[in-house]
C-alpha cells in the first residue's frame, strides 16, 4: 500500500489555501511539504499539525492506495 495526500490538496483548494499557507500555519519545513506533494511518508506529528490547522481528521487529508502490480 502507498499513501496519497490528494485529499489534502483538494481540501486546501476548498479552503482557498495555498501549500505555502499550510506550511506557514503548521510550521512544517519546505522539505516536508515536498514529501507530501510526492506522496511520501511523513511523521504522525506532521499529520496531527495539519489536522489541527485544517480542523479535520486523518481520513480527510490522506488515504492508502493499492499498488498496481505489473504482470
């Protein structure tokens, strides 16, 4: 399984926020924002900060997706 943060970026659009706004509001580093943009793993602490700022739950900002296997 892989992680996808597409829900996070859709939520930002709905709230009229830019990625930079989220980074500043949460205090996360630019490198962490890049990890989110690349659907890489980030710490639980980062996810909690994002949920606090956006007043949402984990399922609102991320999801696990199946890895498609090549045959």
